[in-house]
C-alpha cells in the first residue's frame, strides 16, 4: 500500500529468490544504448539547460512543476525525434515526480502547495528511498489505465491537481486524443527522466541499473499491485532468467552520473514488443537501484529526481 505522501508499507505475498548478477558499465559498451532498442538512453544536457537548474528548488513541488517539468518535456521530445519511423509527436506532458535519497536529511523536506486529505487522515509528499527492487513501472493493464486517468479529473495524490484546478482544467490530456490512443489509433509511451540533483558530487552508490529489454522474456514477468488512497496501480516484478533461457538478463548502469546527465527510461510503449507482440521496439526497461560493493565508504548520499512524462503521437 502507498499513502498519500508516497510512503510504502510492507510488501505482502512476495517470495524473494536471491540471484547474483553482474552489472555492466554501460559507458564502456561497444554499442550505444537507445530507448527504442534497449529501453533506456543516457544524454548529456547542454549548458543552456544545466544553467537553469541553479534556479530550481527541487524540494519545492511548485518549482519542479513550473520550472523543471517543461525542461523534461522538451528533453523527451528531442530524444524521441531521432526515431524517423514514427509519426509526429502530438504532445509530451510531464505529470508526476519523485525525489529520492538514501539520506533524507541531505535533501531536506518536500514543500507542497497542498496537504492531501482523505478519510484516513492527512499526508504531505516525502523524500523517497532509492527503489532497490527489480521492477517495471507499468503493465499491460496499468499502462492503458494510467493513460485514461490523465484524461479524467486529477486524483488526491496527483501533483498537478493544484495547477489544473487553478486553471479550471478538468484534465491534463484531451479525452478524445486519449481515447484514440487507447483504441490503438495512436502510439503512446510513458518515459521517465532520471537525474542526479547533487550539484557537487557524482553518484557513487545506490546507482540506477536497467536490464537491456532485448534480454527479457515475457514469461519472466510477475504482476504486483500498488494500493493508493483512491486507485490501484500495477507494476511488473521480474523473475531471474532460467539457465536454459538463451536470453540471460543483461544489467547495465552508468557510474558517476552528474547533474548534467539525464537517463531516459521507457516505462511503457504501446507499440513495443511486449505490448503488441509484433515489433522489435522495446516496451519498457526493468530497473532497480543497487548498492555498489566498490563504492567508497564515505560516498556522498545519492540525491535524485525522476519525472514521468506521457507521450502521444499523431494518428497513424
């Protein structure tokens, strides 16, 4: 269960199977990882973009929504423009984010313009721990459902709720465009923009690692449910590859990530291989934070932000 502030309770009904794996340095890879092929992609932001970060308070939800969301939307659109095989992009909208650290005090408290209340009580957004659990963010059920949610009035824990209400908008997305996407007439995808927000130190531990989507088999996926205050979400867990499986999971990470770099992670693609079964394009990247056994003992705490964006293309 997840409360209004984003905190998680204990997982129920999960049996863990320990598995030792090698995590490869993707900076040394002979081939460049891309969103469409592998499910994740690293890009360095230009000085014009990085200069804006000095003015953003990443602990302020309003500041992140007003100042950082537009940057992420532009970065995602520019990243996806490299694929000439798809129609023109209709819209890119950032709609949610998390700030994470293994030392919450190093980041500070999250400042929000709204206190979220339901019949259980009140909660404010929280700094989250690095998510050290092997998972994908959406399933064949929750991906379309979340897209549909974005065409409805915002829910209690939607970070855009204050802004949409102040603008007297009933939803983030046009319901007619969303329905066309759900009907298969448009491609849509959820893209996560992950970035360190430590201005002084590169990430030395609690790195974010991804599995190359080309090495994941659909039979290895397991669904688990996340119970929010007013909705139920779904993620995928991933079982270890069977020894008899030709495709063994290939884990990759980018050491020493700095604030100037953004890691784009595909969360769901309606035209991906697992989503529609007829494409070589990735559907998502399974990922997890991990503790680096080679990290220095005095490694600075990881401080990061991830922003979720929805992308919808023109009708095909």
